[in-house]
């Protein structure tokens, strides 16, 4: 029997986005927008007339997921200042350009962790309706922050528990996919304090409880130990950044990390290009940037990994100097400089990242029934993580969206 919607792709190796072993000489069969089967070429019987593309000595893997981006921002070296200076019209066009770059670089899903005026939702819906090409998007809309707090120019400012609850409800009413809360201050906002929590414990509980009641996850930006502690206690779904800052240094906390593991919470690293590409000179945008703490954090990342924390590899694109196509550079940094295993880094941007988004039953792995978000890479990223940059073909929901650096317009 022939099914016109079916096609297949074979390759020497398939990384399926789970923590399982690599499948050598494998074949993925796609039916419409879904994966029909994944298995060895030797035992997979392809229906007659099914088109089978042989990718040879390439790697098949799931489309990459960046769980922390700001699609309306430039990714220039003065990202924060540039974003504040843009009109809404410019911002939405910037989002469209980032959408194309995302597809070219192998991203098939992104989670936008903070926009202004709900513009990212317009981008999300334009992509979903086929108006412009781009990755699947989940959007928080504006962040929740305190008055004058981290990223206040893209926020709903809240200071009391009642205001926090009202903001969560307002965001849900406007159609956001999840809630982004700024638990602590951050480097990008003059006058905010990265080490201090912007809310008391009750505020975190209120946001988590109200969001979860309405079926939404919460991503919480936390730099300081105090804020991390309160976010963990409140059961926030994804903890963004988590550098354990206190008293001008890094104070890694074993008990908090154990609680993160026991509760099954996810740490989304959200590490911008300041880690792997930019020099101090480049960092005009980041006031009081604690550059001397960078290397200290390598060790805390290794210790979280060793303790069994679920580490999602995310870029914080749009923050200082970080472009939408730079997630593979972060992956290379984590493997080559921090020393994490390549398999775990790839899992952190596929299967685990899908879990962070609450979409693990739809995307992130190559398994029957999931959406056919597939990359074909030159090389083997397990042997050389730099191969993540070599996207030969990007497939989104069964459709080829990028081929050898060019975008397919449907
Ligand atoms: Zn961010």
C-alpha cells in the first residue's frame, strides 16, 4: 500500500533526543507532520514507492529547542539599549528576521522569555498560521517584575502579592503560554540588585499557585541564592540562570541543589555570549558586570550536573551580544570548556528542553507519534560538538524549512 504522505530518511547515525544510545544505520519514517517509525535500516521494511532520502555519513537528530530567547531583541552587543530604543514596528520586524535565522540554524522551537506589549504573541501566531516562516514559539509576553526591577521596560510591574496574582491572570487572559517572573534583579537593569530577591516567599507561592491553577508553567529568573531558595520552595517549574550569587561572589548551595533534584525542577542555564564570545570591551551594555565570576560558575555548573540536576541548555538570545543562531556555540562551550558530556548537552537542547516547555509528548525526541521536527547535520556532534553548526537540512512538522543555509518559503 502506498501512502503519499510518507517519506523516509536514512543515515549512519540517529541521535533520538532521549538519553538512550545512538542508533547506527537507522531510518526515520515520516507520515504527514508526524514521525511514523524510527529503527534500524536492516529491519525496517519501507512501503513500496516511499521516497527514501539517504543522508549517508550524516547525523539525524531532533530539531533544537532554545528554552530561553527574546525574539524581538537584536542580539547586538548593546542588546538591552538597542531593544529599549526600538519602536514596536522595528521590534516585530526584528522578530521576523530572528525567525528566519532560527530556522537556518536548526532551531525548530523557541520559548520567548519576555517581550513588550505582547508582540511576541503576534509573531507566534503569524508563524503558526503560515504567514511567515519561523520556529514554533511559546511566549510569556511581558515579564512580571517589581517597580524599577529587572527588565521593567518589558514588564508588568508588581510589588504586592495581590498585584502579582492580578498580573498572572492578566497575562493568561492575553493568551501567554507560560509566566516569566523576575525573582531577583539582573545585570541588564541599572539599579536592580542581582543578589537580592525582588519578592518575599509569599509572592513566589502566589505566582506559582495561580499559574498552576490555570495550567501554566512558571519560568523564574533567579541570580541570588535568596531568590533561588524561595523559587525552589514555591515549586517554580524552570529556574533561569541560577548562578548562586551572594556577597559579591558565588555561593553554591548543596542543600538547595538537592531540593531542586528531589522536586524534579529544571534549571535552564540561559547563558549569553558573554561566556564564550564577547570580551569585556564588548560588554558595554552590562553595568557592573561580574566578569570575574564567570569561571567560578563553571564549577557550579559541573556540580549541578554531577548532582543530577536537569540542565537545559538555553541561550538567553537577545541579552548582551547573543544572536539567535548561537545556541551551538554555547553547546560547544559547555562541552569543551566546562566539561559536560556532549550527549547530556544535546539532551539539554532536545528531549529535556521539550520537558521544560511541557511539550515532551509532542516534540524533542524522534519517537513514533511525535511531530516530525528533524535535523540532518554534517558530521557527528557526539564526536565533535561543533557539528551542531552544520545544519544541512531542517524539517519542521514534516516540511523541509531550511536546506544548506537557505530558507524554504511555502
Ligand atoms: Zn532572558
